[in-house]
């Protein structure tokens, strides 16, 4: 059983920063998983925020480029999302995802963490 547990969400003022963490536990060979962050706005489908492969290559949604940074620590089975210059439109539930790099059907989701950007 694999679990992904997010932490670090909360309330922040516009222009502020938050760092999300996602720790993987269970029977997972973490380094062979593409790790990612997604977010979901009320009434909308989940959308990609950023992904990172084992070698460190990253991919970002246009809306967060230059403001968000994804990173991973394979020794700790953890992926991070550093979010800077936050805007009210970044408010959403953020989900961690782990997907086997060779088998897209082997995928796991965290429970989600709320990020609210408001003054």
C-alpha cells in the first residue's frame, strides 16, 4: 500500500510564499516515479501545476512559471512545491501525484491540501 501525504497548505496573503511537501510511504521505489503537483478549483477539473522526473527535469504550467519551483529528495521519498508571489487565483486544493515512469496506470494521489491566497 502506497500513501502520499501532503502538508504545508494554509492561508497566505497575496505576494506571499508557501512550501508544500508530499511524503511517500509504503511499497514504492520512489526514484522511478514521476512526481507532480496538481490543483483543483471549485467546480473545475484537476489541472497540472508541475512535474519532476528522477533526473531532475521539470515541467510547469504556464500560469506558475517563474513563481513556483518543484523539487524532490529521493532519500526522503519527498517532493516539494515552493510557491512564491502567490496570487488569489492560486487558491485551490493542491494534490500530490506519483506516476510510474513506464506504467501510467501505476499512479497514486494524496488527499489534497488547501491553499488560500487572500488579504
